[in-house]
C-alpha cells in the first residue's frame, strides 16, 4: 500500500480548462472571419463579462457573444442546438459556430436586421 503525498508536498498545479480554451479558439476564429468580411473587431481580453467581441460594421457597433453549438442525440439522430438567448441582455447579439463544419451564424432570434447574410 502506498502512502499518499500531502497537497503541500505536491505544490500548486495549473489545471487547464478545456472549455475556456475552446471558447477562446472560437472567439478568435469568429474575429478572423469578421475581419475577412471587412468588419472592425474589438476583442474582450478578459474572461469576464457577457461581451466577447464588438464588431463595427458600417457605422454600427454590435456587442456580440460567441457560442459553440452544442449537440444532442435524439432518437439516434445528432442535432446541433443553440442555447443561451434567454440569459443575455437584448442588445447583445449571439454568434454561433458549428464545431464540425466551422459554419458561423447569428442566433435565429438575435441577428441584426441588416446583416442576415453577413456570415454567408
């Protein structure tokens, strides 16, 4: 039987959050795709707050939050759903990224009227 080391003997360890890293990746991915479409992009460098990006498109500033589509399996079929619209203030636009195809789109209830085809 082995004796367990005390936490003090082991010392502090950095535990990486895969969720945070995944979120950071997709925020940069969306920022680069917005640049390709001639938007100015201002990124939130901290992990706090509900705004990941501010996009300047034309003369409009849009506060945006980036989400990765989550998958559910229903009756053996894989569905990608979008969540989160109820917890965000109405002035924040939600941008979703499909984790397999990389397709970007606005949330169906949170898209700017003049930019429906921005991500196409």
